């Protein structure tokens, strides 16, 4: 049995993974404190809770930050101000006596989809998470590629228009329109035509993001995840319209695009790190 940990600014989610199933899982709100040890102790308590009396083979943890994955040191975790530099690998290995691996949360998403989800039949895959921010994870030749600081593939931070892709392909885009992604999706599903131009523009921006991914990595497949990806039907058509202008149409024709349907994909992906 392996332990997968999804550390977020809102919740800490931990699951015990056996085979292709999460046999137990638990979560708590992420403590917002100036003491990093409080967050660490919450993680340890959740691991003990889901492990029960079973033998732990290894522990994997995904975090929204850059990571020295070789040493397992986490730096400047997004929305967890107390985690400036945490040697989480050493801490958990001392506590539980098993191998621990640490990586970026978007990389865990991509790995989870490769190992357990929509991308399992492909060897070159890019996972894109659309939510509060935009994240990317790379699978090359069937294996996760993280780069030296787990930031490989983060095309979201490339310059785009007057900002970057993240600004135009995340929840921040909807804020500039006076709404939220969730509300815009609900309005669109209810047939409110007033929000259609918003989704039209958003889909065009996502299409341009996909173009950047194609030029940078030329993958077999792209898998979308994150809260905004659940509204894929509202921006799929304008995204594809944007892709119709791509300079290499054969690449678009061969590309497979999926939306994640795997619950707890970040837990699965984290557990697959070890």
C-alpha cells in the first residue's frame, strides 16, 4: 500500500492506494499559521489515519510550488505562507521509515492520468490544470519529466498578450469579466446567452495555450483537469476554432484531447511517485 498526499492551500487530502483503488482517504482544512510544523503535523496525522494497521510501502506528496525533488525540499508553497523551505522528505522518512517522493501538484496530475486515467494508452502526454491558476505536467516516453526544479512544462507563465497564459486561462480571467468560472458555467448551462461571449473568448485563449504546448512538446495527447475543465463543453468549440488556424494542421488532427474523469487524480499521481 502506498500513500498519496495532495497538499493544497485550502485542504490537505491523503489517500491509501492499493492496486488501482484508494482504499481509505481523509482530509482536513489546511492550517493557516505562521508555524510550518503545524501543517507538517496535520499531514503526519492524516497518514496515520488512512494507513490504519496496513504496511506502508512509500509516500508521495504533490505540492503547489517548486521542489528540489532529489532532496525533497519544498519552497514557497502557494497559499501556505509558512512553508518557505520545508525538508518534507527527510521529515516523513524519519517519521515512517519508508521512501518519500515530493513533486509539483501539476506533475502529479499528469502522472495520475498516465498511470490510472485517460492518458494510460499514450506515452507522450501533457496534463493541463485550469483552475485558480494554470499548471502543466509532462509525460515523455511514458515517464514523468519534472526538470531540475519540478517546473518543466509550465507554459502558463510564458508571456501572452499583455500578461501571460495563466492570466487568460484561469479563474482570474472570469474575475476580469465580473463573474467566476463556476457562475459562468452555471449561467451557460441554464441557457443564458449573455455569458456566451465570455466562454467564446476564454476558449480562444485556451486554444492559443494548446498551440504553445504543441510547438513546445508535440504530444500525443493533452488531458485537461481542474475546476474550470469541468465546463469543457462551454469552451471546446471556440478552442477548436482557435486551433483551426494552427500552422501545422496535421498535428492538430493527430492530437487527442481529453478531460479528466478520474476522481482524486492528484492522490493517485502522488502515490505513483514512489
